[in-house]
C-alpha cells in the first residue's frame, strides 16, 4: 500500500522484534552496559535489576545481551515467570539442557471386568512424574560447580520478573546460596516493569533486595531520541527522504511519550493516513488523527488493546507521590518549580503562554476518606469520558472556550496552547501551581479525575464533579502515573530557540531573569537553572526545562 508511495522497501514500524531495526538510544546503551557489567563482575554475584515501562525495549535488550555474552558464558532465559518454585527450577534446568530424568510411577492394576472374570488387558505405561524440587536444585548445583571448575559462567535472565510469585522469588534468592568460599556460582538478572521495584521493596523480600548489586531504570525516548528513532527505522526500511515534518515529529513524541512500541503504532497509522490523503510530508494533524485512532480507548476490542499499551507506567511512579501545592478552589499565584525532576520519570512535553485569567473552578466539598476498595467502587461507577473534569480544567486555565467541547482523551490543542498527556511521578508535577487531571483505572473502567490537593497522606480528588478523599496507597492502586495538563507557551518555542530565533531567546531570557538568574550569558544561565532544578545542565531548551521555567515564572492567566 504505502510502501511504494513513500519509497520504502519494507514496513518500517512493525511492532514485532527485528534485529535489523534495533535502535539504541543513550539510555539503552547505558542499560546494556549495566547488564554486561553485572555479568562480567563474575563472582561478585548478587542480582542485576533492569526495569522500564511497557514498550521501552527491555525484551529487546535481553536479546542483545544474549548476543553479547562474554566468552565461556552460558545463559538460561525464562520468558514465562508465572511458575511455582518447582516449575521455575525445572525451566532453568531445561534452558541449561541438564539431563533431568522423570521418575515413572507404578501403573495401577487393571480393574476386574464385569462377571468376575479377569481379562488380559495390557497395562498402560507408567506416567512420568516430574522431578521434585530437591532433585532439580541438586542437579543445578552440581552443574554450576562443574561450570566453575571449567572456568565457565552461568547467567539466569528472568524477563517480566514482576510476575514472579513471592514463593518463586524466594526460590530465586536461594539460588544465590549456590557458591564457593570465594564467589557466587550463578549471576541472576531480573528484567521487569516498574512494579518489580515495588515488589522487591516489600519487607518479606528484603533479603533478596539487599542482594541487588546493580539497578537501572530504562526511560522512554526524549523528543530528540524520538526523531532519531523515526529516522533510523525509515532509513533501514529503504527511505530516501524523511516523510515526517518537524511538527509531526513533536506530535509523535507528545502523543506517545517517547515509548518505542507506541511510536511504531502511531507512525505506522500516520503513514497509512498520509498515503490515503496523498501527503508526501506528514503534518501534525495527520499524526493526531493516527494517535486518536490507535491510542484512544474505544468499544472495539483491537482498539482497547492498543489503548492498554498507551497506559504505561507502574505503581512505583505513583507510590512516590508528595503534596501538590495548588487547590482549584483558591486564588492562583506564582509558585516554585520542582526542585528535582525524578530521574526515572518520562520527559514531559512543552508548556505554553496564557491569554486570559483563569476562571475559578467550582467549589468542592471534602468527603470521608475512601479506602482502596471504596475508591475502586467509585471509579467503576464513574463516567469514562471525564467531560466535566476536562471542562473545569479548560475554564480554570483560561484556555480558549473552543477546547471545552473536545474530548479529554484526544488531548486537543489550540494556538498558543499545548495539551500534555504523559506519565510521571507526582514529584515533577507538584509545586507547579496548575490543575492537572489524573487517569485512574479500575479494569475495565478508566476515568479522568482532577487532583485538588494533598494533605499529609490524604489525597483530594474530583471525580465526575464530586469531591472525594483517599489515601496515597489507595491512589497507587488505580493510578499508573498518567496525567493530562493544559499549558500555555509560544508555539514551536524549543525549535525556534535551538535555531537561534531572537524572539524565542528573549522569551527564555525574560523567564530566566524572573526566576532569579544572575549570569549574563543565556546558555550559562540556562545551565545553572537546570542544575538548580535537578535537570541535566546541558543548556538545551527541552521539555523538562520548559516545564520548570513556566512553573517558576508564569502563574495561570498571566503571560
């Protein structure tokens, strides 16, 4: 279909793994280096932990790791961790090709036929009985000792490790007891979603957590990485020209949060849409249409599956929530920017400049504190479109009234206004002095709720226009870090600033001065601002830097 139209030799954005299309960002290279270091440290032993959101490339890294194992290293890869301890041991032994024989059970005597006469029925062959846990453990221990004697290393890689049961995790910990007087015999790598960090933080698993010697969290791509990813895959597919405009690339990043799997889905749909409309160059509107079709929850089963991919993140992000310094029922005032952007939070997209004062939102009345079960009940009974909360957000920010009738799921934009739909811990969202919507989920239901504020360990929300109060732990069970916010800022400010546009430079300079910058050199001032707010001091005007700048200098309703 679109391949010939765009000069492609093959489909560039298939979501099935293909080693020819592997793209390693700086974060991916760092993660791979951590894994290889964990293996090469040999007898240092312990666990290596790699976590990342759904679709960020963890499994791809595990395949690359297998191809780059040091010499004399043998690996066992467990892809299905939903096993009991004995099944897990059996899988490991099978991966290492250990000759574990099954013990046959004695056949039962044939039943006597009717009439009292015994026939000569041939007995069934004995049914094999799977080896017991002790036999498997002993066989594995003997194999590891032999490998050690031969100067070989053995590595166990468990993918999707967040699905391991507590008993299976304890069995994994016991495997690290296989050691000589000087070193461990088995190196274990746990790869999983952010929930794995929460799982290992449980008190009953502290013995295992204390044995983790290296940790790395794989983040989604930033905007520059998204552009490089698109170019890489199109080049491998034979493209002679890049069909995405700069605005389209920014929109791909904004709508996917930099998650490679979602980038594939949206880019593939955008190419189809561009082909259908004879567009040699794809624009932001084409990407928006593609994202609306691919990522917005719909009644169709296929769309639901794609929407689930968009709801990435883990309870680890939500569990780190701290107090938000705004409330929708009070007057707006300038606030301080986040002191530190959490290192493993995805990058957010750009902010924006407002044109009208924010309208006060409707007053809310607090209610009794809801526990997790009660919160799930409220959420399952809620409207899914979040129309009321979205309209309140538009009004409170003084955004154009034309946005009020749009769907929150579409994250619509207007000139001078950017809609952000991304994922982060609450830490980077707090102290910004703006209202935000949180995407709450109680399968199969999902709804938008307005975050009103936090009082100690109590979180105040508005759901379907009705206030509720819950605790942070209960919120963590239904919120995976996804949020939505409206931000005012000049269009294309990042690109224009990078290109040296005078107006864009002046805009940034004014906000740096308002934020207290003392350095006369703009780049030095920006670097100092970034360092002060826990951002990489590279002097680039990227999305997190804009996030902090606008939060520190521009209250709602003000330019």
